[in-house]
């Protein structure tokens, strides 16, 4: 199973930026999509952004225009650039890889996602 490690989280003020990184132990041809979910305290895990192997992207409406997903040429690591962070953005952010862009974008069962990172905390507070 793929090991995923997130980094780059922390505490920032509203309007600030953060860049999360996700390093994978291995990326194979089966991994058609990489992305990010988040889970705020007391809420369900929700899709944030996903990128397919042919660079198609998907963003949750709540982050569209503020967050940007990217990866290097070798597909590892993957990044989530978060700009203009808002008080509603604090959560634990999880990196994932999956065989399905549809599922990576939040339209399938979370339990079927191939691999998850352990998560990293992002907090936004003035």
C-alpha cells in the first residue's frame, strides 16, 4: 500500500496563505488521481481538490478560486496552495491517491479510496 505523508500545515491568520505537500512512497500507473480531503471538528470528511493523471482538476465550490492543486513532473510530491484562508477552512487535511478521479473528487465512497495520508492540521485564527 502507498504511504502518504503530508506537510506544511500550521496556524495562520485569515487572508494568509499556506502550501501543503504530500509525498508518496510510490506512484504507479494505477494511481489515476491524487487529491485532498479535509475534515473539520465534528463534521464529515469532504473533498477539497483532485487532479487526474492528465491534469484535469476538480475543486470544491468553497475553495474554488482560492486553492490550487499541483504536482511535479514525476507526480510526487503533490501540493495544495491555499490562498486567502478563511475562518471556515480550519480542518485536518488528508492527501489521497486513487484509481478513480470521480471518487477522488468526492463522488464515491470514502471507504473505497485506495490510500490516505494521516492528515495535517490547518488552523486559521486571528
